[in-house]
C-alpha cells in the first residue's frame, strides 16, 4: 500500500525531511537516490532544489520542472523497510 507524503521541508545539502500520512517521518538524501542529469539536472542548483513541494494528487514530492520521486522508494528509505517484492507470473 502506497503512503502519501503530507509534509516536506528542504534541508541543508540535498536532504529532505518527509512526513507520510501514517506518521512515519525522517530524512532522505536525494543525492544518494538520483544522478543530477536529465530532468534531475536542475536540482543540483540549491536555489532550484528548495522549490520542492508536495503534489497532493500524486502523494509525492515534485519540482517546478516536473521532476518527481517515487513515494514508495522514499518511504522505504525513511522507514528503513524494504520495498515490497512483486512476482510476475507467466503462463506456461
């Protein structure tokens, strides 16, 4: 079950404080999750990085250029719980 992000605060460096709808909260280092290339390239500029906001419809964090991060990945990092594994079954 996906957990929506309900609060975000940019911190020093490329860190974000996140709080999820179930009360889980903590920090995540964005620089350890993404390379600052492509859509993430503008995030390297700290002035741009701090423009992060919560997209209530998507339940995750977004920047003005449309860059966003998977809330399941963020939740796994903050809660220190692994991402759920999905099995793909094929017809034999």
